[in-house]
């Protein structure tokens, strides 16, 4: 099957306004493993747009050479709603202006709907069970009720991704090293992807909370196992990951080319694309638990003066920054130390240095779970 490009019109937000998705499809559905990519669900995170642009170019060449073995779906611009959100000349793409909240939170959980249809119907054949579950998940997405524009976007994107073997949600952080989030159940795959990407930070989740896009796709499988019991065998058949392609300012062709090539090699290793990916690069870091990541927040309003830089190893109790009280009468007494509770790699810092109370200003990936990090509440907004 040759490549196709589909235009999917979204729910019309107002008279005279139309938004749509472009979907690039490669390979044949059901011919092999399916990989799904989308970029900029947080629409003001541009590095994924660059990577997707280069990935489509690589896939076009592979398709012309007859090297696509499985099925690949790419949505190079995943959020036209957020792309249109400009406020006083600034693009604000993390939250939906109409009250829908964070674009990467609150995605639907289809466990109950699917479990109700499959109870007592699965058998001893794991592959047959996977096929039946995927069909039920597709049906659940088709029945998802759309009450607003954002719901319409959710329904379309999940309709494209919910039956995939691999889901790649391309994001970025503020100022950051390349890192990724994945389920602890897919530790080995996450570590392999990180090695191909050259990502030193792999954050493994058990119950991250917030219902992000990747968890809706991957989490359906282990939640269904819990709901249906262990008698009928089936694997965790969707590896879903949120890939944070460095920081918001890291929009360069050389990064996009390298990221796309790494994702392409990963698909070759999984048998979705023909060809030799070469040896796996050495790992730049080891997986750590998401609950071991210290998300360091500003204790008050002020100006952040960093004492550490991205990529430094931090020890628990070390000062990573000072918060300057700009209204203090004595400049010598105006600084409050901000410390890390984790020992690990400082991989993310804030772009905005004038902060409000509670604003996240840094992230340190530690190997040991932190007492103040609670399962189900690990993803900050």
C-alpha cells in the first residue's frame, strides 16, 4: 500500500471557522506492528514539530524504497486548537482557553466500557485476545460522546492511536535535557528508545495520575487485566511514551534530524521498517522512578538565581537556586535558598526567571522514591 495523506476536519468552534488534522499513513493496517506519532499536543512546544517534519521525510523515502513492513501513522500537528491561542502576541498552548484545562490531562479511561463488553469472552489464545481488545477499544472511542471542540480532538486522536503497538507523544520541557516518560512495565523498551535518542533521563511511571495521552493508550491494557482478572492471557500490548525533546527554545534542524533518525532506527529494531539500524548506542543514563523526581517549586514570588546548571549531578540538600525578594530593603537578606530533596541529575529548569509562589523551577531525577511524591499525583500541571 502506498502512502496516503488524510485531512480530518474537527468540530467547528464557531461559524466561519474550520480546523483540521493532516494524517500521514504508511504501510498496511494489520500487516505488522503499528506505530503512532503525534507532535505538539501542548501546541507551544515546537521541537516535536521539527522532529515530525524530518520523520515524515525519512518515512517518505522508506515508503518509496518499499521498506515499510508494518503500519505507521504520523500526525505532525496534533493540536490545531492550541495553535490558534494567541494572547497579546504570545502563543499560549498548554491549556485550552475554553475551560478544557491542560491539553495533556483528563483523557478518557475506557476500562469500564471495554471490560463490560469483554467479560467472559476472552479465551486462552493471547493473540486472539489482543485482537478482540483492540476492536473493543476502537468501538469505545467511536462511542465517545463529543460535547465540545476539545472532545472532538480527543476522539480523533484516540481513534488514530488506540489500537497501536507503539505510541510516541512528542513534547518538550522548559529548558531541559532530552528525557522521556514511560510505564515501568515497559522498562526495557524505554531504555532502548532512550539509548537511540541519546536521552540521559528515563522516568518510569506506575500511577502518574492526571490521565495523560500516553497513559490512556498504554494503561488500557493493565487496567483491563485488573478488571477482567488473570485467567485470560494478554500482554501489555501498547508501549506508549511521552518524549520530551529538550527545551522550548531547542528548535533546530540538527536536533530534528537526529531525533527523527533515532525514532526511525527504533522502528527498524522493532521490525516496523526494513533495514539495519546499526548497534544500539550506549546508554547515557539509567531509568529512575517518576516518584524519585523532585519537582522543585518556588517558595515565594521572586527572581530565580540559579546556582547549578542543566546536566549537573545534585546531592540531596544542595542549593540549586536562590530566590531573590525584589522588594526587600536589605539586598543582603533578600535571598532564600532553594534546595533539592533528591540526589540525581538536574535535567530541567524554568525559562521564566520571575516566578510566582509554587511555580516549578527545576527537576532532579533521583533513583530513590521521595516521601512527598504521591502515586497518582506525580504529574504537575
